[in-house]
């Protein structure tokens, strides 16, 4: 029997340039921390590698800080109504540089799932009212345009709370105004919408929304059915919310002449996309906005290997998730892509077709979600190290 060849330890001679461009892990690691931990794991194997970190955001958590940091902008801290009706600290920002005064808002900072206590996760009741308050604050602070990111929401109220904060009024079948910030469940009784009282500055200040272009408000693939259960909705809640979204869409068409039912992005952030269309905002595929400030294409041109990551990898990943966006751009340059994920979900193999060459879960043994969240940093470092060791084994063959 031939002697087994001993594999080397750290590969000090390798000076490969690696791009690390992950999303965050919800309720655990933000994109920057995720990139840092992947870097640490890689460097255990190839300590001389050049690691270029480009943590990405998709409009959800981290959107404001990423864009203000990229442009040397500023952050504004203030208090808003959170998704369950309590006052919470929040923030928005202004881009730096020589451009019209541009505010940056992320809906997750005032209505994100992370802000909803686990025992109160009921998307029939949560509200986007704080998002409207943030838009109003930006308008009053002199914004000449607004970039608003959708993602990581804990709501499903079609943006009605947001619109109420900006002056829109919504009425039930009995002719009475719906209570402010009453959530998606109230829309089941919606009979009329009045936008005549919207803040007049909305006619002067354009709002550009970075959202998932694949998310629609209504139908079998509508936001209530696809994302409601993730936010705590029961089966009956899902049906209730789906009907509420249908009612809102019909009245939105009657009120402003816009068909939001299946409009691309209308279902973003629990239907906030549709509510933003109601007040005159323009929706965009999120990376059309984000990549104006986070120049990943230039970084890809300079690297030979790509790592990306997200909390879950499954059949939904190709529908606008960060690993898919990174992989598709990398494949145009013929670069190999490795994806690390907290969980590997149903039909994850479809991701091979969009440019991810290999993927793996960071979980090493059965355990609870709370344990996985608590140990995410260590698990990610170890998984990045393991993946890089496998790559180096392949190179040695």
C-alpha cells in the first residue's frame, strides 16, 4: 500500500486574493461581523491571502450605515413608534459627497422583525407607522430626495401605517376612520382611501425604493402567503392577511389609478412597497440602487475566489437574495463561488444554476435555534476554515 501523503498545515506560500461578500445572519451577525468571521477562518488556512471584504446589504438591516459609510455621510438618531406600538430609538442618514441632500432610510430600523419580541410576533397587528415618521423627519430635515430600503420586516400592513403617519386616511365600511397603526388585520374592513391630506413635500421630494423585485402583494405568491408564516402568522392569519391585501390593492387602484396587485416589488416588506406606490414613491430592483454605492463589480475584477453567506440558503435564494446576486456577478467573470449558510433549505440545489459552486451549513451538530444564534460567530469561523481547507486539498491534487 502506498504511503499516505501528509497534507500541509497553513499554506503560507499562497497569496490568493479572495473577495468575502456576505449578507448578515438575522438576529445574530450583521454583514460586517459575518465578513470578519469568514476572513478569520480563511486566514487560518492561507495566512498570506489578501482578503477583500465587501459586506452587502439588500435594503434591510444595515442599509443606512452601509450607504452613509460608503459616502462619508452622517446618521440622525431619533425616536419613533416601533412595530408593536411602543416608542423605540431609531435612525436614518444623509449621504455625503457632492449631491443633492439625500436621506437614506431602512424600514427595518422602525418596523423590522428584530424589533418584535418573539412572544408578540403577529403580523396582523404590527405596524409601519414608524417608517412614515422617519420619512417625515427626513422631509422636515431638508431632504431633496430619499432612498428607502425594504427588507427584514416584521409587518404585513401594506404600508398603511406608514401612509397614515404622512397624512393619508383610511376608512372602514361603517364610514369611520380606521384606527392609526392598527396593523394588517384592520384592512379586512377597508372601504375607502383618502390621500388628499398627504404631506405636500411628498410632491416635491422623490422617494426611490430599493426592494426585492420578485415580491408581489397579491395572488398565490403574494406576500401574506409567502412571508406571513415567517413573521408569526397562523394558517388562518395568512388567509385573513391575503384578503386584506386584496382589498387594499382594489382600493389603491380606485384611488390613485395604480394596479399594485402584481406590480414588481409591491409585496416588499409586508406590502410596504404597495403603500409606498400609493404615496408616489418609485420602486426599483434593490441592487440597481445599492450597487451605485457599493462597487462590488470592481472588486470582483481583482479577485480569484469568492465567499458569500446568508442565514439560509434555499429555493428562494435565487429570487433576489445576496448570495445569488454575488454569484451571478462572479460568474460573469468566471470566478468560483462558495456560500456558507446557517441552514440549507428545500431545493437549495437550484443555487448551482445561478453561479454558486459549493455551499455548506455552518451547523456541525443538532441543536436549538437559540444555541445556533449564540454560537454563530465560532461556527462561521470554523466553517470558513473547513471550506478553505477543502479548496486547498483540491489544489494539491
